[in-house]
C-alpha cells in the first residue's frame, strides 16, 4: 500500500518469445542470401582446389615425359637425324643415334632410337572426339629403342598430348610466336647445336579443358 493507504498497482512485463510474421518475412530472405553466398564461396573454393590439383598433375606428367625424352637424347650426335628438324616447321618425330664411345679415334654409335608423337588408338586424328573423353585428336609420346632391330621396344611416356602446340592453329602462320609454324603438340626443333623439345599436354576439366606447355633444350655432339 501507499502511504495514503491506496493499493499499489503491480505491472508485470511478459517476455516475448519467437518472431513476428513481419520479422520472419524480413529475415528469411536475408538468411537465404547469406546461405547462398556461403554455398557459392564453398563451391568456388572446391572448384579452385580441383583445378589446382589437375594442373599439378598435368605439370608432373609433362615433366616426366620431358625427362624421359631428354635422357633418351643425351649423347646424340648432330648428324644423322631423321628427319632433320630444322627450318620453320620442326618435327613431331625424330630418329637418332647416341654416341657410345670411340674406336681408333672414330665415334661409335648405338642402335637407332625414335621419339614420336602418335595418335591415341581410340582417337584418330579426324577432328572428332572418338573416345568421348572431352578431348579431340589427342595423342601420345612413344620412345622406341633399337628401331628396326631384333630388340625393338616401344615405351609410352605420355598421353593426352595436344594435337597442336599451345597457341597454335593449323593456318600456316606462327600463331604463338616461337618461330615455328603449325607445330605439333610435340615439337622437335634443331638450331645452333641445340635441339629444343616443346610439349603441350591437356586434360578435360568440367566443361572445358586444362592445358600446360613445357620446353627444354639440350646440346648435341658434333
């Protein structure tokens, strides 16, 4: 009671729980946007990781193939190349011999070796994706030892080799500015005592493809 005897009014506040319809109508779209943005960010992160992983795999594949080819060419002589990959076109195949020693002052050459880009058996060079892997006219690199001899052996060192080197088009023009014209996905070129190998490998990725190019030069014996 109050000092005058009148009863006091006790006000009781009730705690409101939940959301009103208006608040739900305002908050729900915001929540949907936030969840959508988070999902999109996660998807892009996954795609970026997948692309990075695929590129790393391509780089390793190209590196292994380049190592195999340069090791095969190590000690090769600058004469007797078939065909001789000079001029503006180079070659996608090369048969050569390596120097193994000397006899009476004369160089001794080993059995012929061939490096070549050939079409994948399931995807011949016809402008069509015959094997349905998302790539057109991809090839493979083979190293053949003892060419034409009794111990001839063929080893595949790389697959999914592009039909043309990266940036090149079949138009009689040096599209990628490396001094060669319409070069293959494996390009072999000889100049000034060096032989240069250029290799482009590809792989399907999502709705497009990934492509990587590697290059290496080695000196030749006279």
